[in-house]
C-alpha cells in the first residue's frame, strides 16, 4: 500500500479519529444508546462468571491497536472507562485491567505473542481488538482468518475467556479500505470458537446513522474523542456482564 494512503488511514483510524462532535443534544446515557441486538451474544464468559461469583479478582487484559488508547489521555480511553463501568456494576469484585497496545501489528503478529501475555498477566478475560491494521494493509482475508483462529485457540487453551472486538467504523475511509472481509471472518471465527464478538463497527455505525456522533467530520478534538471512548467503555462493560450472565445478585 502506498505510504500516502497509510498515513491518511493511520491518522484517521489508529490515532483517534473518533473525535467527532455530537450531532444532537442529550445526556451521556442517551448519546450512548445501543440497540439490544448489538449487545447480545449466545456465547458465554464462564470464567468471568466464576471469578465474580466466587469472590475472586476479575483480571482483564485488553490487547489492541492504537485505537484502544488516546495518546496522553489513557485514563479517558475505552479500556479505562470499561474498568470504571465494571467496578460500578460489580462493586463487590476487585477489577484489575491492563492494556497491551500492539501498534501497527497485524493479527498474525499479535496472535504470536498472546500466550506469553497471558502467562505474564494471568487474565480472567482477554479482550482482543484487531482487524484494522489488516484491513489497511490489505492482508489476505484467509491469512487473517487463520490468524484469528490461531489466536483464539491459543487463548482458550491458556485458560482464559475471550471477547473479540472488531474494526472501527468510519464513513470517511469506506472508499479507501474494504473492511467487509475482515468483519465477516471475525464473525465466523467467533461463532465457530463460541466466543463473544463485540461489534464495535456496527455500534459506531449506529451512532453515526442515528446522529449521535458525526463520524464523517474531520474534527479531531481530544475532548470529543473522550466522549466516544466513554460510550464504548460503557457498552463493552454491559456486553461483558451480560455474556457472563451476571444477574442483580452478583452485581450487589
């Protein structure tokens, strides 16, 4: 891929293009609204459920690209917001969260190091965010699928729950990259390995289409980026709790 296109896409997708102005007034909960079907999954997070119900710490490891952080504002990025939301929903549980940013790495590169990360961090749950770099670099979809399968298998054999997080949605880059093969392959791999897929792409597209956030805007204000990350963190927390089938009794 030409370096010029990489520069444009890298700046747009990997360094926080989420900073777009909300298009309508309303409180944070209203702007963060996500249709129930986008937060439902038939797969279960059994190890998360066991940790919470037995009073053990819930150790979460987020492995992702640069879109998992806001440079110099990590406390406002979605992993930190996820941890805060989990602590709020599970006040009797100690929630530990760490982030491994795998900048500019393909899924194959990331998959190769997952077992070592699990051995070092000993997580209950690994949230694996990937696909964006592969789409930018036009990695062969079959190779991408094989890497996803290998990574999930390695994580499951290492004894941790897994949540996949797919690409970001950006109407500004749809004509420059084709995300569909990667989105489709992640969905199939998640189904075949029985792991939950947090459909970040569909959620962000919903917010854009509903007018909650104008993701076509070229504006890149950090304060506005924080709002979208906060919404993603809250949505992901609900997704994890629901996938673990933690009812009100476990959330007290």
